[in-house]
C-alpha cells in the first residue's frame, strides 16, 4: 500500500466521487475460481483501467488481492493469483474519477469481517441519494472507511433488523436510488443486484461443469467458455448457491431503461445486451446515419479508432464509399506515459492519434465518431485532418447530441462538461471547424438498437442524456441540476427545441 | 496497495491480532511537520519495522502516506514526503504480529472522514476488552474496516453523545481497559492519551520555535533537537492546540505500573523513562547481576548484540573481567533475506550471529543476555560458543525469568511461548546446555531501575510477567489465562514457589 | 540492472542471436533531443517491445538510459528523460529473440568510451557473416562484451587504420554482409548507414527549426511534426552535423531489394516506404487477392486484428461484401500476463482473440490474414470460428506463401519454423481445417506494392522468402540452409514447383 | 537494467574511478555453489554496499545475476538465486566511488564469452598503471565496455600468446602494478591472485564436503561453516580445480606489506588476517593508546560506533575507566534515506548519531575513534558531545595520523581529502575543538597488530599512509602525487617531521 489521500472533510459533499464505472465478475463453486475471475475481468478490462481486485472464499476464509492499474499489472506474478485459494470469488475492475484514483481505500472488492460473518462486495454505478443516506447514518454514529456506495450498502445491511441476510439485503436495496449493479460474496452465496431500471447489464452465465457466474458483459462469458443463461431485469437480485440460482424481485416500481452509451461506446463489440449484439447495433447506427445525414460528394469514410470503427464501416457500406484507416491510434500509451509539453504539441508532436497523410491529402473525408461529450477530441481531429490536406471534412456522429448530464454511472454528471448542452448543431459545426456536421436522430438510435422491449417507453432505452427526462430520481443532484440549466437545456425541457 | 488478507470471520476471536507494538509521534503547528515526523519516527524505528505511516493536516485537508517496511523504504523519495503538506502531523511505526503483517488495512495512522470532521489516529498497546466492546458495537450495527483498537476508539467517539470532541474522547477512553497510547489529530488539535497504568511512556516535547510534540520515547525528542517537557501520567490525556498544551485526567482509578521490558529491551539506550536513562539502568542491571550471580572463575564477558551490551559491560566492570566482542551480529539482514535451509544450517551456515573463534577458544565465558522468552536464541548461542571452543559457558540474564504472559502490548500473550512458565532455573540450565545459569532477581531489577515512584507498589514497576500479578484487568483473556496455567505458574500464584 | 545471462560459450555459434528487429531514431542539434527521441521511438514501438534506450550527448558528455520493456515503462518518470541532457541523441526500441530477451548487455544503444572518443551505436537487422568476423577478431585478441552486430562494427572501426572516423566507418561498413541499419552518435556527428540492398528503410527528416533526424519509418517523422527529406539508398550512409546532411556511398555493388514484410506486416499503416503508403499497399493486396482468389458464395469478410484489417477491408470492397469485426483482439495483454493453462484453454478460456458469435453463426466467412509463418494462429482461428458456428471458412492470405527462411533481419531464420516450406496450398488447407485457402500471387504482391523501382529486378522487392533467391550472400548460414532443405524447397529451387 | 551513465571521454583520465573496494568470494564444485556464495558474500557485506553479483557455472553454461544495492536486495527472491544453477561460482560485493555508483556496466562479476571460452571475473583494489595499459591497448584497437581493472586483465589474457590459460594469466598478472585481488572462473577452474605485496587478504577455505573456496576475509569462511586452509602470499595465484588447489608464484620481486586499515577499520572483528584476530588487534590498539596517551582525569570512555568499540573497550580496561554507550548509531539508515536539510540540522535534527545526554552531562569524556580521514565526523562528534554537556573531551585515535594518500585500493587517493596532510596534532586538536588529542604511534600500531612477519620491514605492515613510503610503484599517480605535496608532507618525506 502506497497511497496519497487528499480529502477535506467538506469534499464529501462532492457527490461525483461516488460515481463508479467499471466491470464486475462473480463465480460460485468452481475449483479455479481465482483464474476464472482473472480471465473474466480481463475480458472486461475496457470498462476501467484504474484498479483491479479479486476476493476469493472457500466458504470460510476470504482472501483478497487488489491494486492500482490493469489486472495483469495487479496480478504481476502467478503466485499472487494462486494465493487466492477457494472455490468462489468476486472481482472488479474500475475506472476511478480523477479525485480518488490514488486512493487505495476505494479499490474494490471491499472486504468486511464481522464476528459472525465476512462479506466481500463490489459495485458499479451511482447512487443518487448516497449523500443523504450517508449523513443519516453518520448522525446515527456510523463510521465509514471508504467513500463508496458498496460500503453504504454494507452499513444498511448490518443495521437491518431482518432475520436473514437475504431479508436484510432486500430491505437495503429498497432504500437505494439511481443506477447500480452489486456483487456480494458471503460464506453462503453469491449475490447480484441491479437497480430498478436495469441501466447496465448484469448477466448470469454457466460453465460446462455447472458453475454459475455473474458478469457485467457477455464478452466475459465467451472469454472463459461460459454460456449465457439470462440477465437480471429491473429491480431484481439473484442468489447463487449450491442449490443453483434463483432470481427475486426486491421492488415493484420498476421500468426498463437501458443506458444507450453501453451500445454506443462502453461495451465490447462482441458483447450482447438484451440479446442485441453491440457491433451489429453500431454498424446499423452507421448505416442509418448514412441515410439520415448523407455525404454525396465524399471520397472516403474514416472512423475514430477504436470505438467508432463499426459505425464507420456501416456508414461506408451503406454509402458505397471506401472505408479507410485514415487515423492511427498509438497502441502503447500506458498510464505512465510522458506527455508532450504544450510547446512540443505546437511543434506538431502527436502522441495519441496520427493521420495517414497520403490517404487524406486532397480528399473529401467523412469522419465518423461514436459520440461527442466535451468536443475537444473532435476539434483536434478536424485540425489533424486539415493539416494532412483534407479538402473537406464531414463530421458524422453515430448517436444523438448529448444535451444533459447523466446521474446513473456514466461520469458525465456536470452540464458544464457537455458542449452540446450549449450549442445547436450548426453552432457546433462552426466550433469544430468541420464542413458539415450530422448526428444520428434519437429515433435512429432507438431503431438501430432494435431492443426486444417493444412495449416499453422508447423501446426500453434511457433518453435522459438527450432529452433531460430522467427515469429515476436524481436525488441529491436535483438542486445542482436545476441551478446549472443552460438556455438551450431549458428550451428542450419546455419542448421548444429539438434537433431536426 | 498490494495486499493479501487472510482472515476467517472466526479469526476475530483470536485476540492476539490487536496487540500493537510500535512507536507514535505527533506534532502541532510546525512549518516542517512532515519532516519532523519523519525524523522523529526514524528515531523510533527500533520499536517496529513492519510498517510506517504519516498523516499531515493544514487544519482542513488531511494527507496520508503509509506502507509496509521501514520508514525510509515507505518514503523512498523526497517527493512522497513533500507531498504531505500541512503544519500538523501524526505518524506511527509498527511491528505487526505475523498474522496481519501483510494486511494493509491495519497500517496506521488510520484516517477517517465524516461530513463534519476528519480524524487521523494511531496507537500502540493492547486493549484487553477489545473483543467484548467490538461485539457490542457490531450487534448495534457498527461496521469495522480494520482489526485495530484505533478504529474501536473512533467508533466510541462517534457514538458518544457528549457535546464536544474532547468530551466524547474522555467518555470513550473511560471505557477502555489494558495498556495503550493513542495519538489523534483533528482539525482543531493534537491529542495524546495513555492507559490508567501508564505502562509505556508518551512524552511531550517542545522545539525551539515553540511547537509542541508527542513521542513514544525521548530519543525522538533529542533526534530532532526538541527538549523534554513532561510525560503523561496514568489515566491522563493531553490536548495540544494553538493555545499550547493542557493535560487532563480522564480517570481516577489509576496506578503507575511501568512496563519493565521498556527498560530491559525495547527502548533505545539513549532514552529516558520517568527520568531514568535506559543505558544506565541496563548497566546497573549488569552490575547488580554480577553481585547476585558472580562467576569467579570466568575469563571474559560477552554480551548478546545489541540489546545486552550495556548490561554485559556493567557485569564485566563490576567483576573486573575483560568485556569482549565475542559475538558478531550481521548488520545487513533485511526483510527480504533468503534464509539458509535446514541442510545449510547443519553444515554450519550462520547468518545472524557469528562467534569470534579466536577469542572464545579455550576460555571460560560469561554470556550476558537481557531476557529470555522462548529460549531458542540462548540455546543456539550456547551451541555456537561450544562449537567455537568455549571451555565453560555461564549464562547470566540481566532480568528476572518471565513466568507469565503479558496482555498490555508486549506480544507475549501466550503461556505456551514462555519457556520459564514451565521450568525452574536448574531445569533451564540443563535445557540450554550452559554450565551455569543466573537471572537477576526481581528486587535487583526494581533497585537497578531506581524509579522516582518510591511510594508506588514495586516502585511503579509492573511485575505481571514475573509474578502473574496483573495491575489492570485482563478482560477477554481471563478465561484463556486460567485454562493454560502450568503447574509452575500455579505454584507461583499460590506463593509456593519463587526464584531464590 | 537485474539480469539473467544464460549462455554457454558454444551458444555463440548459434547465429540466431544476432538477429535484431527493432526501430532506430537519431537527432542532431535540437534543444529537446531527449523528448524528440522519446516520442519518435514511441511511434516506432510496434517494431519491438522487448527493450528501449536513449543516449544523448552535448558534444562532450554522453548520458544513457536503457531498460527492458516498452519505452514508457523504461522512462517511467519524467526525471529519467530529463536527466538525458544534450542536443543530440540516438535511440532504439527492440524485439529480442527469446534467448537474449533477459540479457541486459544487448540492450541498445551501446555506449563506448575511449580515451579519445565516445561512440553511441544502435542497429537493427542481421549480419550474415557476423560469426566469421567475430572469430577473426577474437583470434586477434578482441574482447566482446555483448553479442551484438553493433559492437562488431565498433571493433572494426577502432581497428581501422583510416585517418578519419568517416574513413574508418566506410572501411568497416564495406566488410559487412546481410541486412542492417546503423545509427551512430559521436562528438562530431550523427551517422546512419544501410546495407547494399536497403532491405529496410532509414529515412531522413527535418524539423521546423532545421534539425535533421533519422528514423526507421516515416511514422516517426509525422508523429513529431517533422517533414520527410529522403531515405538512404542501397550501400549509402549519411553524415549529419552542423553543416547539414550529406549522403555518401560506401559500396558500388548494390541492388535495391526491399523487404516485403515491411509492407505486409511490420510497418505502421501510416508509414510510407519508397513513397508507397503501407495501408494503401495493404488495401490493394486485399483487392488483388479478391480478384485472384474470389469467394463468390461468402456472406461476410473479417480480418485478423490488427495487421490484416487494411487488406480485409480491401477484399470486402472489391467483392462488395460486408466487412465485419468478427474477431476481437484483447487490448490489454502485456508482458506479465498470466496465461491460461492448457486445462483452461480446453475449457474454452480465450485470452488473445474472441469471436463475435452472433455475427459468425451460420455465415460463410472470408477470413483475411496478412501472412502465414508457423500456421499455429490461423489453425487456432479456424477452430474459434467453427466453434462460433461458421458455416464455411475461406482463408485468404494477403501475401504469397513463405517458403524459405530470411537471413536479413526478419527472425524467420529456420526452415523448420515455416509451415509452407513443407506443404502445398491444398495440403495447408487440409492442415488448417479451412474450406478453401488462397494466397496472393508473387506478381500480385509486386503489383500491389507498385514501387517506383520499375527497372530493378522484381521492381526492387526481395523475393527470397518466396523463391529462395537471396539478393545478398547468406554467409555463415549457407551450410545450415543447404542441410535443412525440404523436398518442396528443393523443387522450388530447381524450378520444378511454383504456386499457381 | 536502469542506469544513467554520465561520462565524458576525458573522464577516463580520472584514475580514481578504477579504485575498487569490496569483497570477493569463489567456490568450486559444490552442489549449492549459489547459496554458499550468497551467504559468503553476506558475511562480506560490510566491505561494500553499492552493488552485488554472482556468476555460477556448471562447467559449460554460465549464469549471472547482478544489481545495485545490498546482496539481499539484489537477490530479493529465492527464485533469483535458484536460477543460478551450477556447481561453481564467483561473487562480489562492491563499494563504488561516487562517480560510477549508478553505472551498471561496472557491476561485477563481469562475464565474457568467446567462441572458445567463457570467463567470469571480479576484483578489488587499484591498479596504479591502469591508464597507461588501457591507452596502450586502445591504441592497438582494443574496445572496452567497462571502466574496470577486471576487464583490463581479460584483454591482457586474451592478447597473450602463451599456450595455456594459466600461462596467459601468469603473463598478464606480471604486467600489473598496485594492490589487487582477482577471482576468475572458467570452465576448467577457479583462480585467485594477489598483488606482489599482498596488501589485502585472499584466503582459501574448505568445506566439510571437501570443496575449496576463496574469500576476502575469514569471516566468510566461518559464516558458512568452512575451515581456514591458508592465504595467498605476495605475488601468488591459486588454481582450484577437480585436482584440489595449487598455489603458484607469478613474480619474484615480492614484499609483504599488509594494509593496516584492514585491521583498523575495514575487516569484521571476527576475521583473522595473517593469523591475527581483528577484534583482538583493535583492543590491543586501545590498550596501547591508553598507555601512550593517557587521560588521568577522565570519567568515562566512549567509542564511535561501531568500528571503534573494540579499541574503546581496550582503552577503558587498560585505564580502569567505565566504558559507556554514550553515542547511539541509528541502525536503520539505508541508501534511500531522506537527509535532513541544512536548516533542520541547524535546528538540531540528528540522523546518524545521537549522544546519550544523561551519561555525558558534566563528565570528562574520552572519545575513542579508529582513525581520521577528512576529520568532519570527529568535529561533528565533538560538537554533539559539547551540546550534551560534556565537561571535557579527550579525543583518542587508535591509529596513527593519515598523512599521505593510498593508491592500492583504500579510496583515499587525494591529498586534499586528508586533513592530517596539512596539520600537526596540536593544530588538529584546535580544529576539532577537543580538549586534548592523541594518536596511536606507528610503533604502537605495528606492535599491537603483532604480525607473524617479524623479519619483514615494519613487520610486514604498509606504512605508506603515515610516512609516504610506497611499497609498490604508484605509476600513473606519480605526477599528481608530487604536484599536490603539502609543506607538512614534504617535511615528513625529508625526515624533518614526525609525530612524537
């Protein structure tokens, strides 16, 4: 342990810090629980690179290993993995917010020991009433050692008067608002839970030997040779133990509202969400975008590596345009990378993305990107392509403009971070310096995903980021949300503005 | 953070794990609080080498750096120390018990954040009712993240209904039994507290610039150029803040009972305890031992390096015998040392202590050791000296035989670890293979220390380890103590046996 | 330094060990020579990940920092880079052969100090008479401290009787056979040299401030904002000093023979070789392959990530087939990755490449790979696609079958490593388990590259790997080459066999 | 490997850099050669802490592991040691001069591979004509990769025309001047060699199983259970192979001249040199000093820890004064220790040595130190003791004043580093601020050591440092020596001054 904790007591009102994106994995009753969890988390590594950890249990003794960085850095030797004996495990990889990324105490899974029980827990997502609940507990004498929603749940469970662990868990989950997935491991079972809107998936898989497991994406299942069983619905939790698995509801007021960024950006292309393949959905977004926002005079299509490549190839195919590798992503940038100074950047030092000049020069380019948050990258790319001699640059974004913050775990909790909260499409086009700019429509997004929830509002897709309509209470964030509304956001909320 | 936690829920009844030997340091209002704490802890490093940590505060923001190993390993670069800005600090070095030495969560100082307050805390010693208190708190819903007495105190403080921090602290200290020293740092002040018997010192010092500080030994004061102000008496705590320092009692039922092992073994020779210099006391123990257990035919005196050298030179001087360096301690053995296999040891590979054959050969040797716990080292030394050609070996131990476990922080909590709990002196002599064996008498020990507490029982020295008379309740240990009594211990308790 | 050298004296006849693939960079007279070299090497990182190093000079003092692993691992802190002061630099990244990858002494650049001179040197490639020259030098009393061609050149230079450094360099280069690029830095200048066939590029660039630099690929130029000046031709070397740059010939018997694997596999897609863009050449190979070996009934085209994606998209476009991301490459596999055991692999644990089942299932697939060496990967991929439910798998390789070893730096120096040295295409198809197999023809390759050397044999492309016709002497390898000829190779050499 | 080499070509005329203090170990034909070497070097660790290394051989394959720091840091895991298979080994620990301490290339043993042979080599000492020999070899085309005398010997051996390795070794050793010990390991044998004056010991030992070994001190023998066989005399070398050991002379013009600092300071107290125990010699120096320079009014005697403790106890016993631990050496200062700033030191921060105030206050102190080089430490100690309240301080140095530089390996090669090259004893007393100052006489030193070489000049003790009479040529240093002579040195050389 080597850490720097820099926290004023007052920082804890900063509710950002509990946003937790990442990937979860859990397995029950497998002789190689440690290795399965390691390879499972490896397949989820794209969901977070700040820290990783595994806790195993043999039903009595719990063993933990956690650390900063990629999972293969944390488990830098085989010995570290082999020391985690036991036949059940939970693990997490995580993307920490800037403020807590050097803070060891938040690395998960957390492990708590009591005189009568041990519990390992990990989670992702964001509880919208975390601050309120924590204050209430603290006033009642509770002592917190981390800044994490996972510890909050443990406190609720331990204070519950229900007469079984399952009862306490249910009672505690009912008190939570927001977007979250939890995995818990006790002596008696492996537990998974999702919020009332099932923003992010938690899937159940099974190995050839019969062992059940939990994972944030189906890519983790296929990576370890497991088959997909089902995924948890809104307001559900699962108990996996020696009797198999059993899914229970803990809430009745539920409503499916899948996070669209999982399709657009977060998930691995080979994952399926609600039965929909992510690569296929992205490619369809690209095709649809080509129909909605065509570029009749363009010469070639290029995508921003790596998340936009599916959409770009879809766009190219629909348009019968050549799909080219016009931007190269440097593969070997790690956490310790020395960044070029401003002076060097001005001298033309490029360290993340390079343009292939001989392809770009004199061409009319379609540049497909998956989404726009701050807009800094896209502005930079337009400049790079101009420098490489592009004749014209048509920006095509394979998702709708993000107009509103997300409070359920996407890490875009501030209006001030969202460029499209302030500008219309023509204004953005001017800001970015592109020759034309087109976003996929909201209908186009929903149609491209083509979810099976045909009866649910918006086919079960959450449109909060586009329309400001929040499926779940935003709790402690309400005040900040209202105070920071931009004129454009106000118009959208009143129905006075909508992208064509 | 890279750790292995191996704990079954039931391990928590193993009350050993909360024994905490180590050294504390705290400083208030000094522009170089980080460096002063670093050098202060450096001078206390002999009290524990398992982990080290410092927390600093500027009155608002707390910063922590902690890690396994020596303090100059934990602070391996200047940057790590300089990052700890602020003008107040607490720090700890620690000697962990085997079971928790790889457990990061117990590395102190612990740092807790609440919505209305931050607290850094460190301690040493052992609470004899820790288990009972923890169970009570857990049953009431408390969640513990470490296995430490320091966290216990925080829980008590936070649950207290007193209307000030000082009031809560006082109320909480009153609930604790055993031997302990605490240092706490809050936004408002630096606090130090000792148990009702003042087993181990906590001294107050002052720097030339007026800053007050707390330390476990006076050696830390002289190392940083501070002068000794006073030390806390039984049942006292001190508040240091911008108004200076103020000592308060928190308990009335107090009784001074200094831990004799601080004089015999733990403290650095240049430290003073209750005004008594440790080297001088040890030398006097050696002189007195020479009177009590003389060796008229011996040729030379040698001491077991390094803690017995003062006593050995005292013995030699009193006896007018040459004091020789007959045993060499290898200086460079660190934590990562590769130990020789049993096979190599049998072939004569020595890695900790070597005998100086040319000095030993053919001589009648007095070997002075400071104390005997398990007896393994002394048995090994007798063999080494025999192999080196000693004609005769007279073992002289500069303290009384340790017959009973200690429950207040000395890490000898089990009767089974104490060889003298089972054997009389003649039996031990036979076991060790020495030609004669003599211990310092209890009276000799008390007289040699010559404490200023002339009116207190045993002149304020705790004799629990020699006579089984415990000055403080042994709480949760009572049952185990009684169950494990040996025939010899029973005789001693009944007054039927006492070393001549 | 922490190394394991495992070398028997006799290993040095093992001439593999001097094969050196990697990337070179050099810069003269730039105030940020250290950073420019760092970012330049970063853009060459794909050429080797085993070790990295930079040597800088201020014209008098040379400073070096080298280490195992990626360049951003070797330069893990800014301090390490900033310590390399000076305005000139050379650097290398390297891919070591298995046998020497833990041997520190071979990490380049090497730095030699003499009483009258310091020289830093790095290289890539393979000298085909290294053993003969070294034996001759050793017999004459020379002492070697590394196993590297770079040290060989230094010995030749120091033993030369020429009356200038440039004269000695020229004389020494004339004694070398094989494929090589060298960068040398002395107090007086930066030197670059290539072999008589210019197998691999060494390009000269210039920064806005006028500084000249050398690099193995143009991608390093564009990454740091430099413009392309020219590249060294066969048998040429360049002197860069305060007077600018000057190219000299050192040999007359030269013949251009570009290594085709630089186009097919090694170089970054955005690099240009002899004016030909690598991505464009690869895409054209894919298009040509579609013409030569069509797949009329196929449903989709997928490429093996990442080096085959250009060719795959070319194939798809030429064929009007959808180009899909059917195989996912795990991004986060580093050197310390824990590999799944055989048992786990059999249970389906996939750690390098995953198939996207929902895309593959029931489809007739074209799988485009860039080349085949051992054939193990392609066999594995066919199995993965079959497991994912592919109806048919048509393997299309976007380069000709590699039938002969390469001795000029490609690391395929043994016939036994080359599956196509033994089997015809139909036999390979059966071995791989594919439904059909097609390679690009040699003519197709040469035409797709479309080099400007229209008058040179094979348009200046080396066909040694396909036809066993070696443009340069294979020196010490001749005996082994002849002894290991397979029946198929013999037929090819006699002109009795050639792929249709 | 992570290093910074900072060397201008011209630095190589700086002849300091080849001074090499350290410890050597070698073993032939032992199944645990790696472990024996590890533990042997461990017992020599006091001779150097900058780097450590071991090379093992099974008669064919050589394996090396080397690194910066203590041996148990370099071999931080058992695996690293176990990887060094083979039944023969050489190892070195080393104390680098400031300039090369971060230079990996000088870490020994060096390992050279030739087509017909591998050689591992390590050494300590200093060749006084290294520069001349190196220049001659370089002019003849030799390429050096290190800055070490060991590589020089390899070049000489490889260029020798003798018809056996032993012949070449003999021929090469004859060309060397100065003070040196070498250990070499080849496929055929283990070789040890010492200079013509045998300045420093190289002893031969034997294990119970019959294996022979070489070591720099007998402490390494006793540490691993080996018995002393003999030590090499002036101008001798030993060949150890399967036929046992055989000692040969390589030179006839020899003269025993033991380095007195080995007795005074360097060696471990339990070592014997030429049959003389080091602790016993030191104690006798203390006794003799008490006779020569008595302190009739003193109260107590204290020694500077740790090297002066033997002499101090001898002084105390001879004088019937109490020997006290008045200065405490901080045990835990490692290489990475953060040093207090000047500001902190002025505020009284002590980090290396602390005075025990309660012992010192009001006393008349005899402070015994082993020797004085720069005089900075002793000046500091006088101040510390004064601050602690000493009434008077009598400095007693248990060796003669060092008036001249040493060129044979002691690292005091510059007159400017020697305070006693400029000042007489009364002047020094004033400079140090002591109340009286007394050195041991040269005769006192020679008598105290009481070597068996009663017929040799000065009983075989080298007096160069005291009288400027150099037993061996000082070669390349002659010019600098003469140019830097101080008035006091000139008087001594002319016989016009000598300490009373």
